[in-house]
C-alpha cells in the first residue's frame, strides 16, 4: 500500500516537473523570438535612418 502511494507521488512529481519544463521551454522560445524581432527591427531602423 505504502509503496504504491510513493510511486503515485513520484509520478505526480515527475508529471509536474515535465509541465514546468514544457512551460519554461515555451517561455524561452517566445522570449528568444521577441528578442530576434526586436533586434531585426533595430537593424531595420538603423539602416533606414542611415539611408
């Protein structure tokens, strides 16, 4: 009985960790995308102002 409870708890913990990792990856990707867009806009603005 106790063992099955422990296994269940570990599975819940792992599942929770996976969700956190997925969320963190999504956040990192969106942040990287935003940074790329910002830098691209910055480069575009720089070339525009130079022209």
